[in-house]
C-alpha cells in the first residue's frame, strides 16, 4: 500500500546579520525545538526594501559570519539565495524559490520579529505570502501582545494564515547595539560566537577610525539626506561603506574618505536651472563636453557646495568629489577609491565585471580602474548609445598597462 511521504519542516531565519549574534542563534534553536522543524535555514539579506537607507556591511562578510556562527549546529544551514539575487530582495520571492528547491512536501516557518507583523500588509504580495508559509513572531519577555493578537485574529480571518508566537529572552541583544559597542571600544564577548568575534577583529569590521564627532557625522548625514531622494541617499550610504572598506585595505585616511563619499552625489539631483545658477555663482569651469552633458558636472558642483557651504577646502577631498564622474589623468588613490566605490557599492545592480572590480580594488586600485573604465565605456557606448567624455579614451589608454587579463 502506498505510504504518503512525511511532511518536512523547514524554518527560515532571515536577517541582515550585521553581525549575527547569540540572540539569532537562541531564537533559531527555540523555534527548532518548539515546532519540531528538521532544519533552520539562515538567509542573509541582499538588499531588503525596508533597509534601503541603511549602511550595511558587505554581503560576503555577513554571509561568512553567519556560516561561522552556525557551523557547530548540524540542524543549521546558511543560504546565499538572497545575496546572489540582483536588485531588491523580497520575502515572497525567497519563499517561492525555497518551495521550488525543497518541493511541495515541505512546511515553511518564516521567523520574524513581532513588530514586523504590524507592517506585514505592506509587504510585497502579502496575501499570497500569508497563505504559503507559517509565521513565527518572536517577542522579548514582557512584550505587550494585545494589539498584535487583535491584528493576527483579523489576518487569520481574512487570509486563513498561521501565525505563531514565541518568547525568546535573548532577543534583548541587537546587532545595532553590538556595532555601537565596537565603535565605543566596548567588549562584545559572549554577545556573538567566538568565531564571529575573531572574524570581526581580523577584518576590522565596524571600527573605522573616524575622528569626526558623532554630532558632526549626524549633521553631515542629515544635510545629505535632505538634498537627495531616498533611492539616491541609499546609494550614497552604500558608497560610504564601500569606500571606507577600500580605504582600509589601501591605507587611506578614513575622515577624508568618509566626507568625499558622503558628499560625492550631493548635486546629482539638482534641476538643470539650479545647476547652471551654481556654476555661475561659484565660477565653475566646465569643458565643452560637460556644457552639453550637464549631468556630468554634478561632481564639480558638489565639490563647490562642500567648499562654500561647509568650509571644507582640502584638495584631496574636493578633487575626489570633483572627478568621480569621469575621472582624470594622474588620479590620487582617494580619487580612485571614490570612483570605484561609486561603481561597486552593494546596492548598485549587478553587471558584468562588478565582482572582479570589487576584488581588484582590495589590493590594486590601478587594475580595478582599468576594469571599471572599460565597463563604463562599454555601457555608455553600447547600451546607452551615447558618447563618452574625451578623457575616457586617455584614461583607458593609460590604465591598459594594468589590465589583469593581458
């Protein structure tokens, strides 16, 4: 007689894991025990829509820390499904893909914070999502669940979903607090697994030696955010993160890198009339190509804004902003770093050669520049069908000597 195959239970633990900590591991183990799941799959996020304006550590670092943290538990696995997906990552796409991978004979439990349930109706394709997997809403001790229970009852009536609750004491630990403690030179021992603590120390994550005060950084962030759209600001924060990582590996000044990266696109979204007004006001010299392609002038305009509105005149910073659009001959290392970070930050859509450029920028800026320039040239001429700035040809000719594939 045919015997039906047993249903397999899989719990999905998503998160930025920036860094992963003991609270994540305790939560996963509690869910595994309470619901009798066969496996807990940790899924580091790629580019979640709800955190598009947050400066996250690179996906590879977050993935590797998660692997180290979970290696000792045979019931824990780690997936690259989201960090390898291009563009913004949505939960519904991940759940559907896991259904395809594991087959229909699997029951999925999606682990999330209780607060997320309040916002779930704003998630992409929420009605379908609520029906194809269970939700485990984890809470801290003392969490007031009254309003949440009312919402869950309404969701159950409307969508016939299954939302479970689980109280986890270790949720008092947070990744943001751990990052803050590192920045304040406080210990994180026993808050993260030892392997993760060692990895953070080895790669100097979260401890950029900025001499700017917290108030100064906050003022700069607030100013830049007020001048840019949320999407452009998210890109800028990504450039800051990537530029600081390149600066660390290439021995550059963190404060200069931070300021140049943060302000590099400050004039990117100015209306044409305002751009022309600022060029006249600050006597910005544009070449003929820039005059006919005014969008390329935003680097020079941004540099002038930094000088006149913030009183920052240091040539290394000003020139890094001024020339990040098309580059120039005899670029400094900081100029190269801003140019490369602009092209390779985590939020930028994937393109052919992006990962190679990121890899090269970690140890040889000149080799990375050739690949970046070549990629940009191909995109502008072959995809956009537009002309490139004349200096691009000069730069390609110069950096050709550093071509790693020669």
